[in-house]
C-alpha cells in the first residue's frame, strides 16, 4: 500500500506545511494517493491544482475540501490561500495545506522524490515512433517473471509521467514508463523524474519537427534521455537508425549502449564486443502472425523463438527491445520470448477488424512518415490479392519536412499497391499533387477533402464486398469517426 507522509511531501517540494493541531500531532498520518483531478479525488488523498493556458486547478480547491481531501497543495500567489489557511484555525478536520511556488514543479518533485524511495527498476522508452508498442511489448515479455507495471494509455508527458510514477506500487519490481515530448527540453525533464535503469530510443523520425527543429535537433531531444539514466544504467537504441548509430560512435564512452538491429547490420554494429540483438528467419503470415528467432552476440549459442499473433513487421524491433531488456534484468530468456505471444494491438494502432464482407486496418491514433510506411506495408500483406482502399490523413507537426514527407507518401502508396486513396487535410495536398503528376498513380487518386466528414460519403460509396480498407492519419483529423460509420454500415452485413 502506498503511503505518502506529510514530512515527505514537504521535503520533496521544499514547501511550507500547515496543519491543524490534531493532524500535526498524529504520527500515523498519511495520504494514499496524489491527484490532480477532483472528479476522481477520494477522501484522504492529496489534491495538486495545476495551471494551464485555459484552466486553473486552484478554482477547484473548495471542491477538493468538500470531498475530504487529506491535503491540498496551493501556490503562494493564489487568491484563495488566505481563506484556506484561516480554515485551519476553526476546523480540526480541515485538510493539510502545502504551500509552494509552482504546483507544476511541486507535482514533478513529488514524483521525483517517490522515485527515489521505490525499489523498482525503471525502463524508460522514448523515440519518434513505436514508443507505445515497444512499452507494451516489453511489459508482456517480462510480466510473467516479475511484478511489473507500465504507463497507462498516454500517461507519458509532464503530467502523465509523474502520475505513472506516483501510482507505482512499492512492491513493483519493474516499471515500464513511456517518455514523450511536444516541446524542446521535455525529455530531459522527464528522464530526470523517471531516472531509468534502462533507457530505450526506438528511432529518430520527423515527428514534432515543427516544435523542435531539424532532425539533428530531434536526435538531441530524444537522446537526452541519457541525462537521467542511472550511472550504471544501459541505453538500448535502434541500430538501424543512422542518426543513433552516429551518436553512439561519437559518445560511446559516455554510457553503456546496446543495439537492436536487422540481421544485415549486425556485423558492423557488434565491433569491439558491443551487445547486439537481432532477428533471424523472420516470417510473416496474414493468418498466423509474425515469427522469428531472436539472437544476440551476448549468448551466441542461444536461440529465442518469438511468435506474435499479429502480422506486423514493425513488431520485430519492439520484441527485440523486450529481449534485450529481459537480458539486462537477468530473466529467463525463453520465458520472456514466450511472453510476446500475449501481445495485442491497442486501440486505433493497427487494429485489424475482419467484418463479414470487408477488412479494416485502423491506425488512426497518430501518423508520421515512418508509421505511415509501416501501415501501408502491413496493409499490403494483410490484403493479399484484395482491392485496397486507403484513407490517409495529414501528418502534423513535421515542420520544414512536411511537404517533402507528404510528397514521398505518394511513392509509399504506389509501392503498397493501393487501388484507391482518399486524402484528408491540408498537408495531404502535396500527396495529391504527387499522385496526380505520376501516370502510375493518377488513377488511384479518389479525392482530397478538408475533413473526414466530407470524405465519409465518398468512402462509403466506393467500398465494395471483398475490399480491404486502411485508415491512417493524425488524431487531429478524427479519422476514427470514419471507422465508426463504416462499421455501422458493414458490420451487420
């Protein structure tokens, strides 16, 4: 059971603690949880009011008191502070009050403090694409041997990561935490909260270039995970990524680095005994899923058979990260390999719906050039000889790379054998132009639309029995609504 003590929170945040006489004299006083949301706040918990561009959690302090919060945190400049402190004089049941300069910082400091007292090994996962898939794969591969927890949903930012850590059971052996970013400097902040024993960088892509800058800037941001890794920690990186390999060559004395890679890159990467994990005999079948043999130069005589009940080639690296993590943790490798068969895709991330007359691959959670290419390749495999329709939404936050990336998407669409493509969003105008300029793809273009709502009737009209439909795009465009409507029409056939 988690127990946050008043003195701990005061120490971690360097705040001022105010209590009623009865509470101050109670040596057993503690709080079971730290919350930022009064809607889910339970009696006795700590309420931390965060401020944003369009909200101020301090507006809900009274609601937190009404819900019998054990402690409320309050910024020194908050208008309500004097009234709240006055309440302590007249109400022995009043919640404790922790006064801080900045509640955002206080919340993160609480997480950092709690991270220092739990015994769990932390695996921190970052990268431009594949973070969630890799995090969930690692969890499935280790959870049968150790008590493990993982980030819930998308709890991976400056609010979500502290929540993940503060929710961790003290008896947990391994926490697999996802570290995401929207702005420069965010990974550095998160890694110093998580203090990973194992850091993972899945790859460097164009995502968030609008806010971070060039590919080199994105590399610097993602690789800043090393700033928080423990002194004896290990960084595992994608050895197929030339930017990451170049960084390792330049900084190889800075931290211990392991690679996961494709088989053809192993000879180059394992120089000087650098640990490498790779896959041999990769087999993908649209009915049976993905299988391969995991290998490593750390155990040259061992073979680890992997089976994943989903035919996505992009899952190979996720499973290799799982194998490498299991090896570092000292787990039974055959059992870890067997854990991969329990992996299932998450909502809107390459979900395969097999309806009576059509199939749908729903990958509408988000989009980047790398994940679009993976989705198209998976679609081509799953569809076989069937007609392929693709709904492609714009890829957001690519900055200076946006137009080129959307032009290149036309080639990926062609190479995947898409028969009919519907484009949604202003960014895909570049894709439209590239498709129309190429005689080989001109006839495959079925329309460009500003929104998914505009595209929907044309998609429904085009669909025929036996078709395979891919839905892929940034969340901004809400392409999941197309899935809902298609499902209504075709799910009952």
